[in-house]
């Protein structure tokens, strides 16, 4: 099957190289907004932990005295154009209109303006103009070169298999590996740097500016919360065994944390990333839960915001808070470079 997709990967590779060439040599114009810009992105398709890293940067920016705002494309949303997800005071739209990840970030950060837009320049300018933002953080924008960025942070899933590092659609690469030369920082997520395939280690160590600009990081957890009874308090009273489900990329990271926390999983089901919990999905989920003979379930924050209210009336729902923290010195270096 991969062999049949090879011609498409070759065409895709040529297109991405030509596109990058045009940006590198000024044929395609890059717009610069009036505030500093930090981009968080991938060189591969799929989950690398952008959402928790983006939220960590936002919280760090606030500590540093910035008023940050987030611009995201809003993958999987049922809307077009620019949409205000959060105005810094309250949520302004639904998860269907904003997409699951922007909605989740807006819900958890609570006081940070968030917009979604296919055109990141429009989104950034709207944040600056209407919400007095003085730092733009772009979510998933490494390949969105239309907007200038002062800092480019690229995340790589350390547990990704070697065969993923081929161009789409054969593998998961969004562009040639040497595109990493544009990155100021590379963060290997979900594991150690030694777990990254040797080919990509070569590109990482030969393209980023210095070894100090490389950081390895793993998922950890704040614990789990009973949605109804614990609210914002970490709950250590989850009833085991439990039914687990999620709809995220690389769902193994979710189940791995549950195992590390000694939570006995009766049964589980996983859906595709950015799954919509429509009638068909809910039917499959509830049928699987019923077969496991339990009313206690656990899921991710990203899935939680998409579940219908009726689900919480039927089940004892817990949510696992997954996070990735960056060392203070690494964050300091990012913001020191931002000011130069």
C-alpha cells in the first residue's frame, strides 16, 4: 500500500519544497504584526503535545509580564473564517464552532483571548486590535509561513515509529526533515531524545542553533478529577476498575499514564483524533461501556469538552489532566531570546 502512495509523496514533497523556496527567497511575502510572535508546531502530522506546551508558554508569558493571545486554525471545526473563542473574560462560542483544542485551551486558561482563523495574520491582528494583546502564540503554525514569527518551537513525538518519518501520505512528515533548520527550539515530547529515530536525531542535532535549544519532555499527570464531585480538586478516589476512552492522536500515551497510576481498566475504546461525539459515536461508546458492566468512566480533557450533557447524567465521569512541563531555564531562554 505504501508503495502505491509513493508517487503522491513525491509530488507532495516537490510542492512543499517549492513553497518553502518561495518563502525563503521572498517570492511569497511574509507579513509581520506589531507584537512578538511565538509559533508552536510540528514537522509531522498527529499528536505531539502542542496543546499542553502552548498552555505552558501562555502561563509563562503571563508571569513574564506579557498579555498573550492564542491564534489557532481550529482543526475539525464546523465553521469558516475568523471566530472569537474567548475574549479574555468568557467563552464566546461552542466547541463545534471553535474546534476541540482551541476550546479546551480557552476553557482551561480562562482569561486569555483565543481566536481561530485559517489566516493566522488576520487572527493575530484581530487579537492586537480588539484585545490589547502584546504577544501572539500560534498553535500548530510551523508550516504556516505567511506570518513572521520571532521564535519557532517544533515538537517531535519521541515515540513515533521510524516509518512515520516519510512524507505524507506514505508517512507523517509534513515537509522534508531539513525544514527543522527554521526552528529555534526542538522539543522531543512523550519520551527521551534517545527514543527518536537516528535519522531524525541527525537532523535535529545538525539544524537547531545549539544543544541548549533542545529539550526532551514526557507527559505527566495532575491526577484525575471526578467531574461532578471534585470539580477543580484533584481526586484520588476514582473507583477501580474503570472504563477508559479517548479520541486523541497516539492514544497509547493516555492508557500508559492510567497504567502507571495503577488504575485498573475494565475495558476501553479509542476513536480517531478530533472525533465528533455524534449519535453514531455515542452509540458505539455507550454500547461498549454497557458491555463492561460499569458506570464509572475516565477520559481526557480534550474529549470531555465534546461530550453531550446527557452523558454526565448516565455515568460517573472522571477526567485525566495530562500535562507537559518545560524546565524554568528553558522557558527563560525562550523569553530572553524573544526580547533581543
